[in-house]
C-alpha cells in the first residue's frame, strides 16, 4: 500500500487516500474503486457548487419566505421592513432605515418603474445579486426621479427607444427591486412611497401595494442539508443558464440537478448532497473569517471591507468566486453605491471578527470599541450586531432596534468630551456603559458591520482609522 503522494499510478497498486483505498489492477481502477472515486468527484463538485450558488439561493430564499410570512405574492407587492422583528429575518439587514422590497418576475414581459424624486438609495438586481441599475441618489436619475424599463434576458429594447426612460436589462427572469428612504420626515417619506409606481409594459402605471405592520419573526437564512439543494433546483428551473454557469450545471448534473428535469435524488445523491451542504457552509465561514484574497482596510487592524469585489462579480481573468461567496454567505444585495462609493455618496460596510490581540471575538467576553471623533460621514454611522450562526440580527432578547444596533443619530448614546465614543459588546455592560452596550448571550458567536453612510475623504485616504475591539 502506498500513499497518494507516492503513488506511481501504474500496474497493480493499492493507494491510500483521505477518502479511502483505491485499488489499481493493470492501471485500471477496480469497479469498487470507481464507485469510491465517483463519490469523491461528486462530493467535491457539490461543495464547490454550494459556494457558487450562494447569491442565487440568498435571493430565492428571501423571496419565498417573504411570500409565506408577509403574503407578498402579487405583482406590485412591496414589503416594508421597519420593526426589529421584521428586519431580523433578513441576512445582515441594516436596522437604521426601513427597507421597501419587491420581488418580480419578468416572465410576462418588461417591467416599468416610475421612481420618485427625493433622498432614497435603491436598486434593481438580478437573481445572481448583480446590479441591473441603482435607483435614487446613486442611480442614473441622481435622486431626481424618473422612469425605468427593466428588460428580461431576451426582451426587445426597440419599443422603448426614445421613451425618455432609463432602459436596463436583467440577465435573469427574476429581479429584486428595493429602496431605502433616507429621511426622518414622515410627510416626505409618505410622499415618496405614494409616488412609486410599477407596471407591465403596455399597461398604465399604478400605485404599488405596501405590506406594512406585520411585525412577525421570520427567517431568510438559507436552508441546510438536502433542502438547500431542493431550493436550488427550484430556482434553476425558473432561470436561463448563463454562459458562465455551464460548468456549474455540468457539475450538478450527476447529482440529479438538471435544467428542465424534476429533482428527485436517489439515496447516494442525497447523502452526498447533505454532506456537501455542511462542508460548503464550513468553507464559506472560513472565507468569511479569513478572507485570504484581500487585506485589512486599515493596516494593523482586523477591519475588512465586507463588500470587496466588483459588482459584476468578475474581472478580465476570473470569476470572483471566493469574494462573492464571502459576502453572499453573510449578506444579501449589492449596488454600485455599496461597492464603489465616492466621497459624500454611497455606503461602506466594514466588518471585524477578531479583537486587538488577533483572537476571534467571543460571546462570553465583553469588548470595547473606541470610535474616534469626527467619523468621516456626510450622513451617519451605525454599528450593528449579527449572529454568526444565522447571519441575521442578533437575538439577545431585546425588543427594540437599539438592542442590536447603535448609530450616531441615537440620542441615548453617551459621547466622550472629545467627541469620540466607546461602544460595548458582551454579556455584561461595564459600569456607566449601559446606554452604549449591546448584549451577547450564551455561545451565540457574533460579528458586526460598522456602516458609514456617505463616507467622506478621510475614510478614503485613511487619515481616519477605526481601531480593533479591545477585550475588557
């Protein structure tokens, strides 16, 4: 018997591998060894497929769970996520401003959007979570409002030439339409919502239906185990196969996920897929905590830009597989304003999973985050606490948003005399720090996003730096 690294792969040879013993007879794998090798081929491919499909699963899960929870099943239904319980269902939701979200299919033709003028940030995304178009301040309407036409993969753009609308095309049949209203004025917010209209090509624009005040706990965290693959098979039936995804589809075919066919795995396929879902998630978490394709944003710290890849998810030479898997494992959505902010516009998402000593943060230890004065934002900043297990807003028993998200507009925060502030995360608050504290519980590991809304030049030139968490 020989190890795989010492194998000659000739003649009669018994080779010990990490996944079992392979027997060669006159150079050929024996029939039993072929079974073993095919299982290994499929297991490796399934684990990689898990990473590949995370953006698609993230959106399809959100769409399907929102339909179940909020009754958002009709064209023009927009769910308004405002309370902690409503937002806690979304993976790494921003808790400081309401979300207004619609999922729509282009299977019945192009969709027309009449978008309001005013302080909003929004976008249209395809189901691989790639921007089709930003809306609002970072979109082509630049906050002045306007008309959009969203074409499906094969729709003809000719009828919309000269229409005065912004014409964009989605690579997928399913799309996501969302906006955030960036004003505290309730009258202005109501006017913005009233002005938003959606219609099918050839139909008159109509006011949308807002689903509000549901205030229920729910979850858009993707399923584990075999259900993950059932959900994938379902959404793949709805979508065209892009050129870039043909290799993925080839890897999935021996596992029973085939375009145009019902997914009905046999016992062997189900066992491999079940294990691969767990292994794929472990790989995604490893990428998330140790993103080896990049470096911390501020040298000498453990702070990374959460969204650290092109919105197209590819460069001239690679599909940014690990980069997008990191983000879409722990988050949803992408816009140009998120990944390519400019001074005074867009948003930045910073994350840290380690403390000042380089140790992974823990739920049974209290930490201080010292935020220096003059945070470089034209709007505001926030620090939001998430569960590593669900990637959703942390559930520490609190019923108010500030139990898991603190921001610079919060009048309950206590600032230092020099304008800096100390924020605390852990099972107990230090004396006098209760108003600046977010509680952790038991062994529910956590991470944060430090968001900067409309970051200014000191963020980009790094003259302002956010230090690491310090264990107390």
